[in-house]
């Protein structure tokens, strides 16, 4: 039961992440690699606020989401002019800047949470408290699973409402033909700004949930491998509609569990897993470039 | 002066990788991310040959051979097939990213995650009229200059080089005139692997290597290509040297941890003010990727 709850929490985190990433990749038509950076911003904001400043669950998550939404301008402003390969490179650059900021923004002598030591560097932040809301303490795996499910449900509802609304249709229009959308009088730049901000905020919410569950974070949450994994999730599941990312999140969760039964030596398990993801990416691109249940092909 | 010369020498190695990237990007429009994997894995091949007791030339030959094979295999088994299906550039990019992951993970599985070096101890030093250069720097400068010069001579004067420039200009017209585009694409991936190998060996000989930095270094090369001008073959050389000098000066006057920041500030300035690069020319709107 604990194991199932554990899987459920991860599934919910992945679902939130996939939902956010789908907004950028599937609805804005921009491949990106900076998602782990925004995920990490959410994790670190949550950890800092709850460990160093003793904030509650909701304000900490809101801080992370707000910060990620503001910092999303680092990739949404370049998206005004760039697309395709060069946008990917810019997002990769943003990812590297975030990662190096997390690594370097600390002084060993300064206490955590001051301006000179925001991230604790390579050591990471440990002892992140479990969520505490309205007097209820979510300190068992089961209760955390319920909290994660509720959070993911709220995010899914909001996402569904947004993407099915006229706002979502404009996003699809500017993905398919930016010039035409502009010609119809839509403020293309503003729409991109909003979509990226919402998507990055969602990623940060996923990151905050992750930090509150594992209660220890270090710079590896912002590593490029994580970005690639998240990209795998949406690319394999399918992009451009609502169900694709859900399938992708489920696949990404189920895949390592299946590999677990194949008796791979522990020392090689991580490499084999990543290699399998790489192979999946290549194979998918050859035989089904829109993903398992996607409705939009990457340009 | 010393700092500038150091920067130029590093810049030449960056330029080699950037040129290797451009050599596939211009004619085939494939964003060859897997080149980062080639770059990462070849020093390990050289290291294995050296630790088996073979001399340097044979180790370098083995490394070049494996790098070229790997790069050509990417085209033969992945990009060539995708191209025949009419895949978009994003599909090429994602599959290349997949290949990059596969190559890196295979390298880690075979050789482990530890940093390694190609030479032992302190390097010998040359003194050239006030400038102090290490043997690794001199070697890397000489090899880079020779390779770059050789490439430009080949590109400008040989028949294949002419076909190559034609392919970069207009692939459809090239195939209509009866040239084998498939063969030319294979050649471009081979050259790209060769240049990436040279750059990787130069860096590895100077400062050592590990399996984790490939994509970051490739990113540096792409930045060099963008600031130099992505529509010409000379652009990467100019951009690479400029980037090397700027990075060296920044780490001299500020600190080494500002290098990345300086690189990306330079990139954003160029993307905002002069997106076609230093010596690039503006393309037509529908041709802009």
C-alpha cells in the first residue's frame, strides 16, 4: 500500500510537469530543455521558505510558482523571435545558468536563507518539512498521496479549462501559423508570455510537491538529465492535446518498474534506464513522431 | 597579451568544434546534437589505446577512426532515414538528442564516470618572447590551425568542396543536377566527426576529460556559430576565436565562474542586435529557421 501511494505521488508530480511542458511544447510549438531548471526553482523556493523562513505549505508553493512565472521571461522573450533549433539552444543556456546559480549561490559561512547563501550549493537542503495546511499535518505517505492527487486534480482542471477556452485555441493558432494569428489581430507576444508563465508555474508546483515528499533536494534536480526525462515524457506520450501528456507521465512511471523485473545489475541500472529513454526517443521519432496519443507533430 | 593568446588558442579549439557542427548544419539542416556524444567519447578511445601501450599516433588514429565512424553512423542509421521520410527539423533534433543520450550512457557504462587525463605530470613550457606557452597549447594551436587551413583550402579549391558549397546553398537543385546528395551528406557527417575529434583531443590533452561535459561544450560551439554568422563557413572560426578571447579575459579580470554568464550575455546581445551574426548575411524570412 505504501508502495502504491509512493507511485501515486510520483504519478501526480509527473502529470503536473507534463501538463505544464505540454503547454510549451504542444501548444506553443517550442521544444525546450529548461524545464528541470523551473522544476528546481519550485523545489528550492519551497525548501527555502519552509526550512529557513518557516512558511506554510500554500505560501511556499505560491512563492515558487510566482518566481518561476516571473523567471519564465528568460525563455518567453527569446521565443518572440526564435523558434526551432535555436530556441532549444537558448532554453538549454537558461537551464545551464539556473543550474550554475544553484551550484554557486552560497557561502559556507553564511546561514541558509540569507542573500549570500540561498541554495546551500552542492550539499543541498535537507529536512524539508512535510506539508502542513489548515491545522492538518500530511506526514504519512498515504495522506501525502491524497494531497498530491488533489493538487494534480486542481492543476488538471485549470489546465483543461484554459486549453479548451478561446485562449487555448489562440495558442494553437499561433503555433500553426504565427503570421496568420498576428494578422487576425491577436497579440502573439502577450499570449506567448502568458502561456510560458503558466507552464513554468505548473512546473514549479510539481517541483514543490517533489521537495515536500522526498524532503531533501540537491542541485541534481536541475540537471540536464531531468530536463531530457521530462521532454521524453511529453514526446513519448504525445503532445498538442490533453490526454497525450497523461499517457506519457504514466509510461515514464511504469517503464522503470518494468525494467526492475529484468535483473539488471544495480550499478548499471541508472545508465540502462537513461539509455532506454534515449532509444525510445529515437524509435518514436522514426515511427510515430506525434507520440503515442498526440495530435501535433514537432516541427 | 598572455591572456589574449591563451584565449585565442582555446578559441581555435572551440572553432574546430563549431566548424564541425556547421559542416553538418549548413548542408543538411540537421542539428547534430550527437556530435557532443562523439566529442565526449573519443578521448576515452585514445586513453584506452595509450593504456594498452600503443604510441600516440596510433591512439590518435584510433580515436579519429571511431569518431568518424560514430558520426557517419548517426547519418546512415538515423538522419538519412528520417530525411527520406521528410521529417521536420524538430524531429531530427529530438532523435539526435536521443542518440546523444545513448552514446553518453554507453561511454559511462564502459569507462565509468571518473575524470581522466591523457598525459601525466606537469607539462613542459616554451618561452616565446615574453609569452609562456605549454606544450599542450602549442600542439593544440598548431593542429587546429593546420586542420582549419586544410578545411578551407579543401572547401575553396577542390571539386568536392565546390559540390559541398552547392549543397549548403540548395540541396534540391543539387540532387536535380544529378549529384548524389546522400553521399555528400555522409561526407559532411564524416568531416564533422573528424573536426570534433580534433577539438576533443586538444581539450583532453590540455585539461583532461570526463563523460559529463559534452552538451555544454557543444552549446559553446553553437554560441560561437551564432555570433560568428550561421550562414557561412567562416563564421564559426571568427565566433570561436572571439568567444575564446572573451572567456579568457573575463576569467582573468573577474573570475572563472563568470565565464558562462559572459558567454550567454554575449549570445543574447547578438540575438537581439545582430541575429545574423558578425559576418552573416540576412536571409529571406521564410528561410529563417
